[in-house]
């Protein structure tokens, strides 16, 4: 039994040996929005570009924490920043929504790649 669990863990589709670069990109992107503060920032920015001071009013966290979360979102490419004198305006990247949708798993992809097929019998009429 112990031998079979070793085979299962190394043969897992989610294992590091079989994960593709696009899977890594998707995971990085989804991790960027998985934090409640970052999700709040993304939600606020759906209304349009905002100065960091306006974001701070709508997402009440300490300035240093907001700065960190904005950096994570910029690094992931979901948010862009532009300087306007002393002010920094933040906006969602033009392709942010499309990239987030593309990062989500496609229905049936797990079954096609050798995943569990236990859901197949429940889809019969």
C-alpha cells in the first residue's frame, strides 16, 4: 500500500514535474488575487483608474500594506501605475479580465488529462 501512494503522489497531474509554464503563470495570477486586500483593490479599480490616496479611502489598510499589495498586483501584470506629478494613479491592465478568465480551469480538462472520472456517471439524463 505504501508503494502505491508513492506512485500516486509522483504521478499526480499537479506535481511539479508535469506542471507547465502556463499552469505556473495561471497559479501566480490566481495567487495574486487570492488575498482579500488585493481582491478589494482589483474590485475598486474596476470602476476606473484611481490615485493611491483614493484607493486607500476605499480599502482601509495601512499605507505600507497597501503599497505591498499594489506591488504584488503590478508584478503580476494585473495593475499598471502611472505617475502624475507627486501622485501615482493605478488602473487595471487592459487584459486583466481576460487573463484572469484564461487562468481558470476549463471544465473537463482534468478528465481529459487522466483525472478522476467519478463525475461522468452523474451527468447521464
